């Protein structure tokens, strides 16, 4: 009997090792294909094209950067996050399997928002909802200030490898205060849409209301004024997006001291999403140091904590009614006080 049990255990371990090896191999193959596609875009496509239609011409420049950055979320960052999660938790529990074979209504909402976001449908809706406020350029404001005052932060003397972590933590500082603002009475109806998720999966990070605009003023503008170049912000955005995917994943870890001090862990972010609000929410920052400095670090995360909000949501593929209701609650909230 003992020999049979040992044999079954060894067979299970062998399958687990083979399964993870297949995941790693798949990631390496995908990375090679993605690298080849990137090479083809840069070397085989012109960086500027002119389109002719109805007797008019339109020149599109910086095509390489547009393509690479435009598809980066879906083609590179998201698959990598899904692979990391699958490698850590196994196929049975990973988001990929759940999204393909049996997504919950909440996950269907996440998928819908992701697809509409990548199709720029929600971006267009956001510009309309916020009356064009989302089109404000931090770089233009920095140039305006420099032209009139001569003041400009110039980090070009620092190597890129040093600029990225510096601006990442600058980003997380402003993101902390943006997040706290989003949890305030007036901005909560828009941010509530993100917290309405009842199940975590990697793409829950993409569940954002298109009218949410606080980050533009509290993050993007200060970073541009502080000299963050587009190149640096692309790298910072990659890090922020990847961490965002992972902390909304099925990973059930507090990441040890890293999760307590360096980068917020999935379990601590689950605590931030908790449904039971008898104790005030915390863990606003992607970098825990800001929560610790400003008194919103609580710890004690649990993997089975129930998440969501008390406001009812339909969930599923038809997201328009919930988006419009939350948008109405945002504007009417300046006149009517609601409990949720």
C-alpha cells in the first residue's frame, strides 16, 4: 500500500513538473514569435505612410511606435501575466482556464471592458463623458511652463535604468493620492465600477469606468511636469500594467517582505477590494511604503476574503446600463448624498 501511494505521488509530481515545463516552453516560444513580429514591424514596415481617400490625403507618422505600444497590452504584457499566474497556481486554478472554459458573469464583464478598451471604444466614450478633459497633455503643459518661466526638470543626465525605478515610485506616490481621491464621496461612483468585480482574474485590472479621469490630473500631469519622457513612461507603464494584472490574479501570496514594503501583493490588494467595509479600506498604493507613511496599511490579508460592493451590478457582456448608472451617480452625487 505504501509503495502504491509513493508511486502515485511520484506520478503526480512528474505530471506537475511536465505541466510547468510546458508552460515555460510555451512562454519562450511565444516570446520568440513576438520578438520576430516586432522585428518585422520595425524593419519591414515604413515608419510613415500617406493614406488617400475621397481626394484627400492623411499622413500617419511614428507608425512603429504606434503599433508596438498600441498592441503591447494584449500582445505582450497580458499573456506574460497569464503565463506567470498559470506557472504559479497551475492550470486548474489559473485565469486563462476560467476565462476560456467557464467565466463567471463578473469575468465576462472584465473581458468585455478589456476588448472595448483595446478597441478604443471606451476611450472615445470617456472623452465624450468627460467633455474632452482626458485629452489634456502633460507634456504640452510642461512646455508651456518652460516657455514662460524657464523652469523644467531635466532627468536626461541619469541613465534610463535609474530613471525608470525613480519615476515608478514617483508614479506610485501620485497614484496613492489618486486612489484615495477615487474612494472619496464624489469620485467613488466612477471607481466603484472597478470594485464591483466579484471574482479576481488577471483581466480584472482592466475593469475601469471610461469616465474615470482623476489619474490624468493627479498622475499624468505631475509626471510630465517633473520631466518624465515618453520613453521612460512607456517602461513605467509596462511595470505598472504588469503589476496591476498580477495583483488581480489568482495568485494567493503576500509576497513576503516584498509585498509588505516594495510592491503590493495579490492578497493585500484583495483586502483592498473587500466587501465588508465595517473596517475602513486601506492598501491604496501599488508601493506599500506610501500606505505605511500615511497610515492606511493594515496587513492581515486572507485568500478567501469576499470581494465586491453592496451596490448591485448586472455583470456579463451587457455593461452599458451599469456604466451609465455610475456616470449619473457621479454627477448627481454633487447634489445628492448616497450611502454607497
